């Protein structure tokens, strides 16, 4: 139910829902039902045959979920959206839809650990091969594409190294070869980046993160063309069943209303924290797209509204040094995930990317001294002070100063 609003800040609150149609309820209603009744047996037959629009069973569609899907489609400038029970349900549904046995998937040089695990599973069970590419140039990308490449899968920023991929370049090369491009846009949210605008075909989100924003829901989303998503809805989503619950969809609708305000604060705080880290003598490297010295700075300005709320950094020392730093924190929480109001820190090599073999982690740029911080909504001064007091407590015996 598109209302045609142009500004993101308005669409995120109003798109996809009309209160007069639901007894003037300001908030979208929660349709907490598993099934729907038919007026007649003939109506049920028509709906199952696809001859009449209407709800049948919440695995196939639910009004609260529809509100969310229509809103997300509008926010990503797509035709349609599908909501899932987790980000990995969204990723797996798209990849299973786009591939068959003996196909090939080309990925950015670095993906979320569970995406890596899924690719390995697809390789072992269905002989669907995959390769990783830096995608730094058209030539490099073309050299990695095979005759059986079924899709190109991109994370940007890449988890957890914060490297960026030029989406316009990837889409341009892919279109010449007739290969669809899937982009994991979780780190940006639709407020900071819209991959479809650059010619990509599918956008996936772990809606658990910035879209939900409060650490109280697990969900995933896919946005793309209506015809393709209708096929996914009636195949991999329907038959594998990785659907979202109506209540979780309702929580996401609530969280979405404050997305622009939250993202602005995440970005403002991250800029301050990155600046602090860059000046501290115990920090080896800071990976942050907003750094004007970053090799990805120009790409960030080209395709992102702001640099985002995530920072990766390496600490001088060893794995034990990194872990001691985490253990000394008082305000910042040790936890995976991101996009919550709370600032979170995690150690990718032993947490989100532990499933990735050590050699592959090294190729992705994930060392034992790399930490990823999701900057929250607290006072940036308090976040920096917490990191500073933790750094001051590091055991000199664990430090290996360069």
C-alpha cells in the first residue's frame, strides 16, 4: 500500500499502513493468528488456486507482516520485500533460490561467519562452489567469474573488517554477464545505503540489528523485484518455512520509526570513538570508512549517506591482550550482534567468525588482535572513557609493542 512519500523520515513511519482501514488504530495492529477463515469453500479454493487475493495461513502471509514488507520495500526503493525469521533465513532462501547443483557463487573477500558456514554446507551437499574476491576492479572481478557463476554475493561494509565494495562497479560487470547481485546491507540499514539504486538485484538484512534496534527480536528481510520475490515466497520461504512471527514483525515496525534518529546518533558517536582509537598508542590500526585516509573513503562518500556505527580495530599485543581489554570494560558489553542502543564489543576470530578456518580468516584480514565494536547510543564521552580505562589496565606482560 504505497503512499508515495518521498522523504525517508516520513516513509519509515507511515509507508505501508493506513489507519482508517483498521478502525483508526494509530499503531499497526498485531494479527497474532496462525490461520484465516474463508466465507465459503469456493473462496478457499480460489485463494489456494491464486485466483483471489486474501490471506490463507500465516506461513504464507499475515497482515502485520505485510505492513513490514511494504514499508521495507519503500525504504530500500524496491518493488517488494519478504520478511523472515532470521537474517540467515533470508540469506539462505535467496542463495537456494538462485543456485542449483554444480553452480558457483562469487563472494566478496569476507562474509559473516554463518554465511561462510552456509556456503560450505552448499558445497558439501550440492557441489555448489564458491570463491572470494576483493572486487577491487572490473578486471579482478571478471577474472573470478565462471561460466557457471549463478550469483555474486556482496557484503559492504564487510563483516568485520569494514572494507567496502563499489556496488555500482559490481552491478555494471554483473549485468554484462547476466548475473544477479545480492547485497547484505545489514551494517548500513536502508537509511545509509540503498544497493538497488546502484543496479544490484537483491538486498538482504539481518533485521535483528539496526532495523530492530533494541536487541529484542531476531529477523531477516529481502528486498527486490516483485516477480522474483513472489517466486521465493512460494518456494524456498513457503516450503522451508523460515518465516517471521507476526509479533516480531510488529516489533520491527515499532523499531523502524526511530531508525533515522538512531542511525544519526550511532554515526556521530562512531566518529568520536574512531578518532579516540586512532590517537591511542596501544591501538595498531583502526578500520572505519569515515576516516579520510581510509582506502575506502571515496567509495563511502559515493554510496553511503554516512560512515555507519561500526568500527574494527587491532590492538598491539596478542589474543590475550585483546581478551583482557574486553574483560576490563565496564560500560561496553561483550556480545555479538550490533545496532543495539548499547555499545557492544566482540572478538571475531573466536566468536562470529570462529567457524572460518584460520587460513581463510587470515585471507579475510581477521587476526587474533582484531576487535569489532558496535557503537551504541550512550554518551560518546562515556564510551571513550570506558575504553581508555580498560586500556590503562592492560598487563604489560601481555603487550607486544611494535
